């Protein structure tokens, strides 16, 4: 039972770390994509797919 709890904790930590990394990638991309009105352009599908992959599998 104790071992299962440790594994769940590790998985939860990994998910959290991946979420932070994904947010950092998204923030950097959005800052680069602001137009003259300060709005963010739509994200290209390939980048969206890459970030989903990072969330699901960790670093690709």
C-alpha cells in the first residue's frame, strides 16, 4: 500500500512539472505572437500538437 502511494505522488509531481513547463512554453510563444493591438494570434496546429505531446509524454 505504501509503495502505491509513493508512485501516485511521483506521477502527480511529474504531471505538475509538465504543466509548468507547458505554461512556460505557451507564455513565451504568446509574447512573441502579440500583434499591434496587444491581442494574441491563434496558435498554429503543429505547435498546439507539440505542447499536447509535452503534457502527455513529458519532454519530447
